[in-house]
């Protein structure tokens, strides 16, 4: 059945990898689908670790004056929880969706640069491993007059200056030891990965669209990917330079952010949040895209106001660059800046509101099909509105000054990033499960997962609003009995464990359904976009011939016609069409050129952690190993053609 | 690129790798923007120790700036020669560009050494730190560019010669090289003259 | 689709442009030495000259003038975004000192 032929000639030093199964096929793959799946699993693994860190934090806070963790360990845990969830969980899970779906949604066979795609994945993996190797090799050290080094167990060997790394706290004087170096260099490596994938996605969307796929016919998820790629491309360079400065300050005695040498700690805050605020939209926009795909499908109505959603997405992305200083209202910034950023923070609520009303307009009057993806999508809207509204309260500077560094903020951003981004991601995981595995997930377990997660989530983060307003401060490992905060903190901790339970249900469902689930029908959701016009699981070549797109929601229009009153009527030919599509999708007419697997992305990226260690330990041999690996990878890459031995029959004639 | 014959390769009409390079250069603006911003912020402040104005050698830097500027001319001539399928001329101009780039780099190394001997070290004060990191980051870009150019020149020695279609292609490297040049145009003014 | 490319300039034209750039550089260096005469206009003039050189290299040597609109917008977008963001940061850091 497969008409892809093996490469036959050896044009390089090593024979090209060609295995289709087993570990080598995964290590050398350049297939966007496999890379997407690897992103998904690896990110879920880190999500579990980040979740465990959160549970450890909640055990410590379940009672007043608890001593489950020392202060130093608590610092390390909240730093790693934040860093992990942002850079190693939500961003890469979104990247999993981008990788798997983007080429399918624009009708392409792969991304624009398949090997660069593999490169960004492996750089990300090595960045994550580098960051986590701090538990083995790192030391937190003890600042003068701070807590005692003996109190620090192995949990405390991690970065402890917060995921925001405020200076001078994260500088060498107050965070001696190597842990914060692992943080700075680890984020640097992860940043390279995201930057590379951002170029790749931008070029893919601009240049790889199939016939008739005009920009304004692209699915909303693709549009949101586009917006995210812009945000990444323009915000990551800023943090990259800022992290360079941190590393220079810590390793080479410069004083970019240290006042004693004439530096400026507030400059770090500016540079960090210049990246950090767009980052918030990098985390949430993919979920916006996913939900905008799911709501129309399960309401059996077109998306209400498609252009408005697209432009609002870009509005958010653009204005998202102009609100960063609202994270700094309690820092030394001028009153004019405070007023300006307060106003821009209010303004960014407008395009977000546009989206919410569009979604509500989409489900309004629709025939709702309350399957698990739809439940999560609806849960997303509800939870995100709560998080969005508490977010607007931060635009009022005096109020924000009061709320800064309290649990109110923690509640706010978890409603946005968990209730928003994670609910959207779970909706997407269920929605595209049949596409990826060709099986159906278990609906009952899916619904149980949704309800336990919704309850657990609100128990965890709801009470944080009033805990924060009562004055419980973030990032502090104990609170006194007399504060009377104990009851609600216990509830919050119980809620956290309910979330953990819901995640276990999800995992059980996933593993069971992937093996023993029912075979998925060709078009399980009666969907609208062209990724459902091909068989599930997706064949290696995606589309057996390039689809010709004639309209927005092309697949829907192929299946449905309108009667005089504008209602959708299923065409008589729809069922035959599905059968025909399945037959054609599995049997391409001609041999298809696909990029060959390659060792070099893996080899190249494996050099980066060595360079990181070399900077931390000032070791020339480690640097040499890193440089050799990188040069070997680049040289092999440059001399190896993307495709070889894959010739279609026509060309040979 | 992957895809069958029925696949349109470039929806925008711009060659995919070139488009990728333009996107990359757009983000490079943000890299250098951050560095320049830091430099400007600290330039307006008081700091202890030696000042940049005490160590500058403007005539020397002007000459090396001129050298880098002219390397952009040789680069564009190499590109032009390749468009006219003149392999010989392409190689000559490529080599000239790499040479001019190396002269600029040598000049920067000489300049750094001179400054160092005058007591202007990386961690002397905030100003020396920003100076070295900013110009050093640019120097690293020039170095990578020179490596690319020499790589191209070596590929050009082969029988097939260079082409504008191959993966590692001249147009792509030329864009990068010109970008490195325009960054120096800005840095020369911001760091040295103002 | 590449037929919307306008014709690239000739080598002669490129040399002329390079001479023009060289002259601008000479003026820049001259301005540095004549700061005492030119006074407050020196810095704005220098910035103006740098922008001029920048535009010439990007437009002619990098062929942006002859390139697809998409590329133009992208590069210009990056430039404008960077200018706005960093102007705000610079002004804020300067004003911060002023207000405190």
C-alpha cells in the first residue's frame, strides 16, 4: 500500500537513517506528525512533574506553620513549577498541536523546513533536560545572612529566584551556587527552540498553503498559530539578550542589573516583561484557536464573525506588546508610565471581549452536541471570562499595587492559564484524538475527567481570590495560625489533589482508548476543516493529492448545502464522498516525495547542553565537546540533501 | 521542499528559504534593538572609571567601518555575477567579501586589545560591559558571516559551481551579510559618533 | 510568480551607490570632528545620515525595493515595533530618574 520508496544511494558519510519503526525512527524523524506526537508526550511528562511540584507546594501550605518543606526548598519548588509549566508544559503542548495540525489544516505535506522542525524539538528536549539536571548537578548555595545551607535537601538544588528571575535577587550575591545559572542558560536554550519553530511556522503558513487556501480561508487555529509565531519571533530575542546579561553578571563580573556597578535592576524587569507579557498570549492564543475550531463543529453552525475573530487575535497579539509594565506597577516606574500602561491594559480587554462574544454568538441557537471536547471548550469560556475579568482589575493601578504579590494574582493567572489554556488544550486533545490515533476515546471517562477537573480547578483557584484579598502573600512558605487563613488553604490543597485525580482519569482514558478504543469513523464529528478529509490516523504523506480549497470551512460545504431559509441540508452525495475520500486518501496515485529522516538535528542540538555546562563550570573540554557536536551536526546537515532517492514515477520517465 | 507536482511551492511567490531569512532578520532587529537600548540607557548615566571617549580611536574605526561598508558592495557584485551565471566573477567577489569581512574582524580584535591595555576591561564599569557585549555580539555575526562566505566559496570550487536554487545559497547569505552591515551602520553612529 | 520582480540594478549602479555611501560615511566622521561648530545639530544629523545609509543598503543592496510586499511589511513591521518598544523603555528609564 505504501508507495514511498527507500533511499538507495549513499551520498553522505553515514548511510541515511531509514527505519520507520522503533526508537531510531523517532530520533531521526523529520515528519511533522511524529514530531508533534513527541512534543505532546514529552510536554505531558513535564506537565506531570510541574504538577507534582505544585502538589508539594500545596502540602506545605495545607496547614499554618507547616514544616514539610524548608524555605529554600519552597523557593526552588515554586520557581521550578512556574518555569516548567510555562516553558516545558503549555508552550510545547501548543507546539504539539501546531506541528501536527498546521500542515494538515493548510493542506500541506509538511512544514516549510522539516529538519529545522526536528531541530527545534530536540533543542527543546535538551533544554528541558539541561534545566532539570540542576537537581543532580546544581547547588543553591546560601547567601550571607540568609537561610542555612544545611536546610537544603536535594529538592532545594533547583533555581530559586522565581520564574521571573528578578534582579538583584537572582544575581550572584543573593543566589550563589549554580542553580540560577541552570535557569538562565536553560531558558536560553529553550528560547532558541521556540525561535526556530516560530520562523518555521511563519514561513509554512505564508508559503505552503495548498491551492485556493487564501489567507482568509484558513482555519482559525492556523491564524492563531500565525499570531503566536509572530509573538515568539519578536519577543524571544528580548529575553535572550536579557538572559545573556544575567549570565554575564553571574559568570563574568559585569553589572548590567546590579546597582553597585551602575546597572539597573528595573531594566531587567522591563526586558523580562517585554517578553513575559507577549508570552502570556503565546500561551493562551493556541487555546483560542482550538476552541474556535471546536465550538462551530459541535454547535453545527459556522463560526460567528470569522474575520472579527481573526483580527481580534492579531489585535491581542499587537496590543499584547504594549502592556508589559502592568507587571511592574509596584516597581520604580514613573506615574506617567503607570497611567499609560493602566489604559493599555484596559484596551486589550476589548479584542478579548470581541472573541468571547463571537464564541457566544457561535453557540447561540446552535444544536449543541455536548461531547467531551465541547464541554472543555465551554468550560474554557467560563473560566477564561473569570480570569479575564480579574485581569482587568489589574489595570486600576492603586488596586493593583494592593494586589501585587498576593494570591489574588495567583488566582488570576491560573484562571487564565489553567482554566483558559489548559482547558482549551484538553478540548483539543479529545477533539483530535481520533485523527491522531484512529480510535475513539472513552466518552464516559472523558466526561468524568471534565467534571472532576472543573470542580478541582475551582476549589483550588477560586478561594485564592479572597485569600489574596485578605493579604496572603505569594512565594512565602508559611503563614501564621493567627491569620485565620488555614481553612481556605486546606480547601485549596484538597482541590489540587482533585485536579491530580482528574489527570489520572485522563491518562487512564488515553492509554486505554489508544490501545482498545473503538475504531474511529472517517469523520467522527461531522467536522468543517480539511484535516478531516483524510483518513485517521493520518497517512505519512498526509494528502494523497493536493486538496483544492474553494471556501472557508471547505469540508462542510462539500457535505452540506443550504435550503431556501439558509439552513444546512446534508447533500445526498455526502456519504459517498466520505467513502471516496477514505479510498483515495489511503491510495495515492503516484509516488510521493517526502523528506528523509536525518541524524543531524539530534546531533546538533545535543551540543547545546555541553556549551551550557561549559559556561557554568568554565570548562574548556566541555565547550570543545559542545562545539564539535554542533559543527558535526551543521556540517552533516549542510552536505545532506533534504530529499534523496525519493523520485516520483513521472520524473523518472 | 516536500510535496508532489500538484503542490504549489510558494504561495507568496517568494522563495521559501529567502522568506525564512527575512523573517530571521526581522527578529534580529529585536536582538540588536535590545542591546542598543541598554547601551543608550547607560550612556546617559554616570559611572565610575574610564570612559569610552578616553579610549576611542575614531580614525581607525572609521576606516574599518568603511571596509565593512565596501564588503556590502562586493557582496552585491557577487550576487549580480551569479545572476548573470558568471561563476568566475562570483567566486572572486565572494572571496573579496570574505577578505573585507576578515579585515574588519581583525580591526575589531586590535581595537579590543588596545582598549584592554588601556584598562578598559569587560567588568571595568557598566559602560565597558555594554560596549563589549554589543560590539562583540556584532563581531560574532560578522565571524559567522565570514564562515558562511568561505563555505560558499569552497562549494563554488566544485565543478557544478554555485547556483541560486541550491539549499545553501548565495542570495540567502548575501541578505545576512548586508544585514550585518546595516547593523554596523547604526552601531558606528550610536556607539562611536554620538 | 516571480515576474513581479522589477529589474535589479547593474554593477555600475551598485558602484555608484557604494560611492554615495562612502561619502555619507565621510560626512559622518567629519561631523564628529566639527561638533563644536555644528553644535546641537550634530546628533540629529548623525542619526539622519545613519538612517539614510540604512535605507540605501536595505533598499538596493538587499533588493527590498524589488521584493514582494509581504517581505517589505514584515521587515518594516519588525523595525517599527522595535522602535516603539525601545523608545518607550528608554524614555521610561530616563523619566524614572527624573520623577523619582
